[in-house]
C-alpha cells in the first residue's frame, strides 16, 4: 500500500499527539479556578497552535489526525472523562483529517480550517459539565468541594456552548497564525504559503 501510513508516520502521530496532550494539560490548569475555565476555550487553542502547526507541517497522509483523535479520546476517557470526550474528540479529528485532505495538505488555509475543527475536541471537558448529568457533578463535589462546583456551574452554564465554540475557533485561527509566524522558515521550506 504505497499511500498508506508507515512506521515513520505513526511515530510522528505519537510524538505530536503527546506534545498536544502536554500543552492541553498545561493550559487546562486554568480550569482549577472556575472563573478562568471559560478563558481556556480561547487560550487553549492559541497555545496548542504552536505544536500543532509543526505537526501539520509533517502531515502528508490522510488518517494521521484521526489516529491522534482516537489516542486523545482514549487518554481522556481513561483519565476520568465520560463517553462524551469520545463523542467530541473523534468526530472533530475525522472531519479535520477530511478537510486537510480535501483542501490540500500543503495549504495554510487548509491547516487553519483543519486545526479549527480539530480544536473543537477541546469541548470534551466542558461538555461533560453540560451533558454528563448529576453523577458527574457529584464527582466534582467529592473531589473539589461544593464551593468549587457552585462556582464552576456559575461560570460554565449550558448556554455557554455556542460561545465556547466561537472562542475555540477564534483561538485556533490565532494559534495557527502564531505557529506559522514562529515557524515561518519551516513553512517556506515546506512550500506552504
């Protein structure tokens, strides 16, 4: 299979998925303070835009983003998030993969569009707050306390979902632009305008 994923591609997937996870985890520390949780929806994609832009420079085959999404959803599921993380992350990754292939691997507009959709997987965390039910909130109360849970409910109400989507998309665009600016030499070398 000439165009299939090779060992080198899978190593690239593993490295950049791990890097992305670390960056998400670091920026996700905003969530420890309920008032800052909404800010993560904007700042997370900006910060993760740096390693992801570098990852996009290495992607030349369909399926790499999908595998990243599967790995991420398994990691977050094992970390205690519900099935909702799988429902958010995997479809975002598949659609991002399709966009990249259809628009073109070596086009910056393709990278921006694909990364914006891929970043919608970040909804996996707050979607649990909105849709996982009272049992999920009981777990938050048990681990973080009633005051934290009350503040979190105040700053992350269900109506915030469309705002979160807009913030993620805007943050992703800025993240891709920041990543391109930081790696402009690599973009020129790869022939991406």
